[in-house]
C-alpha cells in the first residue's frame, strides 16, 4: 500500500492536493507537517486543523517552522487572502481538530527514520522543514525514496520574473535538499500551468448538493477567480497537479537535469537554474516535470473533490 507524508503551507490548492491523495485508491497519508509560506504558520495551522475537522482527517498534523532558513517570511496573502483560502462564498467551518504535540521537523524526521521502506514525501510549500531535517539528521537522506515537490520553474516565475513563490520564500532550503542528494522530482510552474481548472468545474461540484460540495465549490471558484475576477479565465492547478502526478504517474513526463538554487542574485534570487545537458555538462540531481496529460490529471483532482463532497452526504 503506497504511503506518503505531506509537507504543506495549507492554502486552498494544498487542501485540494491533500484531498487528491487521500481519495486515491490504496494511498494513505501518514501525516502532515506544516510550514510557513502561503501565510504565517498560525494561519496555516488554523487552516489545516479546520480542514481536518470538516473532512474527517485522522492523520496527525504537526506545526513546523515559522520562517525560512534565511531572511524574513514573505507570504502570498496579497493574492490568496488573509487566510490563504480565497473564496467566492463559504469557507471552512470554525471547528478544529487537535494539533499533534510534536513539532513538524521532529515528526517528519521520525517518520523517515521508521518508515518500513524508503519514504515518499509530497512537499507543497517552501522546503524549510525538509532542509532542516536533512541538515540536523543527514543520515535520513538515505531513507527518502522520493521527494515530490511542487515548486520552482523551468521558465518564468510568478513571485518574481524568474522565481516561483515556494522557491523564492526559501531558496537556501532548496539548495540544502539538493546537496543532500535525495531523489527529487520538481513539479514547477511550467508543468502546473498545463493543467487548468474552470469556473464550470466549481459549479459542477456544487451540483452534488452536500455541505462539503458547497464549501469546496466556493473555495474552488474563489481560486479560479485569482486568474480573472469574473472567473472567465482558467486557473492553473498548482499543488494538486503535483499530487495527481504522484498518484497517477502516467500523467506527467519528467526530464533529468542538474539544478541549483540562486541565492545571491539581486534580480534572480530564488530562481531554479537548470542545466539540461546531462550528463555531458553536469550530473543530474533532479527530475523536472515537463509534459502533463491535462485530461488525466484534471480528472484525478476533480474526481477526488467530487468523491470528498459525496462523502459528506447525510
């Protein structure tokens, strides 16, 4: 049975990604570690605990690090809203599940140390928690079978001209993960932008008629409206694309490359710099998502949201 640990800065697309994995046949989410990114850690934690209560999650949820390895935290609240869950109406109800006592870094480290086989980790935010684990417990790198990360870009950025948001928040963490030589798959902006969601998808979800359907439809429509206020333009599915590529691996093609994170450039800090000429110029240290099967990956995500909505029926 495939098992995964998810490291997340819980906004709406993170929520949809967790639901995508949780709904995948045979998959088990073993735990969540939270990290500051989309919003400060207090908001991220509140989102995760409210989601757990509303959707009946039973995996432990651990509060992780509240700032990047270097510099000040930059959030995406100016785009995603104060709670990082911009909605066209309803949001998650206020009831919260319990937070696990153990911090996210030590919980992730313990999971890696005791997993019965090389572990799979799905990282949906800045890599701060993972980098800290690998810096303090370098022997755990050998316990990772796959680190699937939604972040970075093989082309233009979104936070800056060249840097994707998750990468820009903590580029030092990216480089520490790369230096640890873990099996890393990067699902970047250019891959995620091939998989889009529409306002009509939110309305189809609403048609299921349950309370969960109403909440998910409002959150999905709010997310679509990030691309255009009236919802007329499609919106890229960021974190859910990485989740869908994990549980439906035929949906994404990957290319080997050598990657470094730019740490110093005045205009390029956070850029994921890729050398494609491997092994001639450099040894590959990452596999980069390149070509997405949009119909397949969309269906995996939307079916997961619909299944979750139906499970909320009285």
